[in-house]
């Protein structure tokens, strides 16, 4: 599978040269070149999508939280095995409850809601936590069961993993789970077959593609904004980029949401890639995780505002509960790179997250889907 790179001229970035240099330097440090594997991916015409703004002054974006604990992170997998997870202190409840408290405390015209991609292993052991998230008005989506990288599994192993996780979450919530995010964004060029499995298991959307170069994830030539993936068999995929147009003064729900789009059928998914800014021909990650922890907040804010105001698109932000927990146990035996990626600026994340919630409007993936119509 190969995405056709965009030939659209770059717009002015509106980020001063010093800040651009910081981004470029960071990008070169934490990312590594990845091989692009040839395949068949056909570009289709873009489709105009209009959505109902949740306020009259701010575009709403997508807030996502990946519910996994500190010992389940891929950066620590070299020293912590899946079989040993039960031996570690689990801090997921206290940290997730703290995130829920923060979201409830935000003063805004609309209650801040997010999509929580929950690991099946966590849901089995802490079903009341899943119910508390749901009770807060947030969307429950699937993060797989055992947090295994997809490209290290067979197709059948992956199918059993997501089937088990999806069933667990649906049993707890009583609702259909329609969204999926791969552990460590591990849907890449070599695990594109995962789309077929997700469609077969009844998922309606995916948020696993990170359009950057990285040493263990990323599709750098994938579209930067939401698109429809249509499966045509024989490793062929078609995609249609969704162009979002804000409808500031609409007050009623869109009559036809994205799930009724003519391109959405039993062989398709809506993809919500992780947001990046485009600088000097490269996609720069700024919308969550270690990138959010490392980069100065004013720089992050400028990049995200550019997505909203210049490119007129919603951005997708992601975070993990362990990232607001600077007192989590320190794991010995990690490489310098893994230690840096996991522990950098944990003591600063909560305050930066609060600033982000004050500066931007957020909702769930499901809400964006249901408040869009096609033209």
C-alpha cells in the first residue's frame, strides 16, 4: 500500500524561524527514517464535509486518551514482559480519575468530552473505571487487548486480540464500540492488512495512522487529515480525503452524518490520523505524547492554531494517563532513548494539558462523525 503524497503547495507556516529550528531539531532526534513499501493505493476525489460547530467562535477538535498503564508502554517492553504485568503496581485508576476531574473542571460553553481508547486488559480488571469514563459522557473505543504491536502478530492473532477487547468493552458499557486505535500506532506499511480485520470485526473508524517517519511506527506519506479507506481486495485500497467546512450558525444536527456517506459501506473505514504540522516539506508531530511533553507549550499552541485557523481543520490530540504521573515507579534496564521517551517532562504534563483545554474546544470522534454531513 502506498499513499500518494500531496502536491498541494505549502501555506506559510506562521512560525518564527527560531521555533521552526527547535521543531526540526527535535524531529531529527526522536525520529528515524522508515522504508516506504510499494503497494496499491488509489487516490480518489476529495469530498466536502460540513459540520456543526459546538460553539460559535471555536472549531472543535478531537481529544483522545489511550487507557494503558506505565508498564504496558512499548518503550518499556524490552524489560517488562506481558506475562509479568500483574506483578506491577497498577496506577491507571488514580491517573484516569485525575484526567476525568480535570475535564470536569474546565469552564467552557460545552462540557469537554473525549474518546477513551481502552486496553482490554485494563477493562477486564477495572470495569468500574470504564463505567466512570462512560458516565462522564465520554466515548469508549478500543485499544486492543494485550498492547501488542500489530506487525508482530499474524492476522488471526490480531483478529482474536481485537475481538476479545471489543467484546469486553461492549459487555461493560452495553454500547457498540465503533472506534479502534492500534498500540503504538502500529498500523504501518507492513501491517496494512489490519484494515480488513477491523472492518470484519465491525469497527467504523480507526485512529492508528501517524503520518510521520519514526523507528517503530508511522506512514509518512499518508494524508494528514481524516479520510475514508475503501477495501477493494488484493491489497488494494482507495481513499477519499474529507474536507471539513465549519457551519458556524447551524443549530440542528446534520441530517446525514459520515456513516451515511455514499463511500461508507461494509468494506470501508473512516481514518482519523494523528495531527501534524507541515514545515519545510516534513510532517512535524506536536499533538500529543512525548512530543507534547517535550516541546514548549507556546510552540505547540501556534502549530495547533495553524491547523484550525489556516488549514481550517480540526486536530486530533492524544495523551496517556501515566503522562501526568511523575511519581510512577522508575523501571531499570532501559536504553537511554527509551528512558528519555518515557520520562521526559512528566512533571509538566498536567499543567500543559490544562492550558490546552483552556485554549481549544474538544469533543469525541463519534461526535464529529455524527455532526458532519456530506456535500
